[in-house]
C-alpha cells in the first residue's frame, strides 16, 4: 500500500468505471480503492462486489454504492479471526460511512432513490454515478484518516 493518495482521483476513477460501463456501483468502488491504494487485493474482491448493485441483486434494497463502501471498510479494518475485538471499530467506521450517505440522501434504499426512474436511463445512471463517487470518496477519506495516509488533495 502506498503512503499518499488523491481522494478526488479515487472518486473520479470510481465514477468513470461506472460511467464507461466497466462495472456497477459497488464494483467500481472496490476497483478504484484497489487501484489507487495499490493494494495486493485479489481481483476476486471486485467479483465479491458483483452481487450488490441495484440494491443487492436487483432487489432495490440497500444502495450498492453503500455496500461497496462497507466492503472496503471491512477489507482495511475488519477482523480475520473470531472474537477479535477490532470488529467494534470496524462497525463504528461502517456506521460512519452509511450515516454520511443517509445524511445526504435520507435513506439507504435504492427503491426510494430510483422511484419513477427508468432503470439504466440517463437520470438513473447519473444519480448512481454520483452516489458511487460520493461513497468512494467517503471511504477513501476514512481510510486516509484512520491509517494516517497523506491525501494529495490537501
């Protein structure tokens, strides 16, 4: 992992991955975090994110961008063995990330955010690109802060 990253580049990269159609929301966040932090994270982590778009398997429940963000928080801060108390800090950070989305958008529910929209339409896609960038940025900000990594944007 590197000692400095650009949080704004992480956001832009995630948005562009979605915009180009390479990935959906959750996958774009994992891919952008992986690439920009230069992690030795297996590509299978991106694959693990593939079930979360459109509110978990197209169910329109929890926004996939939030899910992708939480996956990345778990990657950096989650426990690897049972009974490891660091899970408590991971839960705090995950809550911080989802609360930032809730503060900005009231709910986590994809169906509320996309009500009346034609899925895949310009309006829907632009909203999801924005949510993806927002969550990639928030995730990167938390990682940078918690691991004392330099944000090149500051």
